[in-house]
């Protein structure tokens, strides 16, 4: 068990925190809500803007493509202007581009605004945990659990908010997110003091150089294939389910609750008993089987399997994040940035490729490809176990600048 989880198990309360920590955690909830916000309204957006599923799925692709590239920038920026200013810059960009998203008259405009939103979200999310840990009382373990709880709450509430507001108009969820982020901006401005800048400035290519470590490269490579499966579920199944915003939002709310519970409560216990690599590999195989059932299941079966997938995704998000941070000797923010730089590219690819595969073949193929991707991810972990042994031994404390999924953890 990692030191963070040992400390948490000793009884540290995540509730005894300064208001600055709560303000940052609130903004983190809203930031993670933005990932799944568009899920229940994807069909409504397609109908409202007269667009195909593959065009609308670019909302995810542009968002995560910019997020991936921004991983090379966030450490560079925050190590020069400080954590507080980086958070506020990210929040300001989200407020502006989320509001602009609601004014879009075409898919092209909406995709472009989502890209700007992704940049702001990357700046905020990649810095927020470091800020929470720096401002928290009672040790880093409580702060990490608070952050993971905010992540899970955001991932579960995003689809619900999208459904409630999107039932009236697909534009309203974007305006709602902008308003909530504006509240977070004001709260952080008032309550959060500037955090100390890192002793050493981070270079733009430092995250890429960190990937020269075989263990980190293997973890990131496995996470790339895993995230392809993850975001096939998140971005493509709303079209397959073809439900009303309320029903789709309810499905992904249940999915998000299970993700949060397994991420915070189940994954640490499994890691302590079986080891990180074993847990991740087994969870990936089960996730692959779940995707295989989705490929040929009836609508009720698909709904059930989508919800169940939240358990595997929650476990994998926690385990992959800790492995990425524990396996190399790179500074944790740098290792996290390099890891997320690789895996977010899969989050950008899956939403675009899945509907294209359906158009060229049939509705089963996108899920079968995702199934194969998860099997490959498990194979990479098992095949590179030797270079992942530091993660198994828990030699370091697991702290990250962006957990996911991210990242959504995502």
C-alpha cells in the first residue's frame, strides 16, 4: 500500500481543510464535470446543428487533443507564474470558451471553442492537485483523497447536469458550466494565497524526456490503449443507446458513481493485497470482456455493461496514475505530464475513430476494436512487469498533478 493510502487508513479526515482547499476542490469538481457534460446531449447537438455522429464526436477529440499537447506547457507555465495564477488563467479560459460554446451556430465553431476549453481545463487540472496538497492541512493523504473525491463527483455529476439543462436546450449545459467556473474563479481569487514556485523551472520537453524511462514509457503505452477503450464508452455509447438526455444522463450518472467509489475505496485495497500490475492487468481483461458484451448486447445489456464499466475504469484510473508516478525517478509533476501527454492522445482518437468505424463497417466493430485495445494494454503491463517493479514495491508516495480521465481520470 502506498504511503498516501497508509496515512489515509490511519484516520486522517479529508474534511478538516482550509477554505482555500475547498474552493479549489469545488472548481476541480466543475472541471471534471466538463468531461462528461456533453455525453447525454451528443444526439441533441447532432440534431440541433444538423451534424453526423463523427462530426459531433470531434467535441471530445479537439478537447483532448489540446489537453494532450498542453501537458507539455502546464508545468512550464506554473513553474514560472505560480500555481494560483495558473489556476486562474485556466479557469478564465474555461469560462470564456464554455460560454462561447453555447453560442455556436455550427459544429466547426463548437469544436473550436471546445479546443480552447481543453487548454483552460488542462492548465487548471494539471495544477490543482499540487495546489490542494500545498494548501491542505493534515498531510498530503487527506488532500489526495479529497481531490480523488472531487474527480469522482465531477465525473458522475457532469452527465446529470448535461441532462437536466440539456433537456431544455443543448446550449444550456455550456452556459451552466461557465457560470459555475466563474464562481470557482471568484472563490479562488478571494480565498487562495499564492503558492511557492518550484525551486527548478520545468522545460517544455522535460515530460517527453521523462518518457525515456522504460517503466514510465511502458505505463504510458499501456494507458494509451486502455484510454482508447475508456473513451469509446464515454463518447460513442450515447449514440448507440439513442436515449433522451434524462435517460442517458441517468445511465452515466450511475457509471460515474461506480467509477468514483471504485477509484477511492476499492482500488487502494486491491493494490495493497494483490499489487498494482496484477490489479491493473486483471481489471483490463475484465473491461475488455465487458466491451465485448457491449458490442453484441441488447439495449438493456448495453446499459448494464456501461454502468459496470465504471468499476473497471475507476480501478484502472487510480492504479495507472500511481504506477506512472512511482515507477521513475522523475519529479512527479514531470512524470505525470509525460504520462498524460501520451494517454490523452487516445482520448482524442477514440471519439473520432469509433463513429468512423461504424460508418465503414457496423456498430459492433468500434467496441471490438476497443476490446482489442484493452487486451493489448493488459499485455503491455504483463510483458513489462520487470521494469514496473518499483510500482509494485510502492517505493514512493503517489502524488500527481493530474490523475485521471484524466487526466478523465480520464
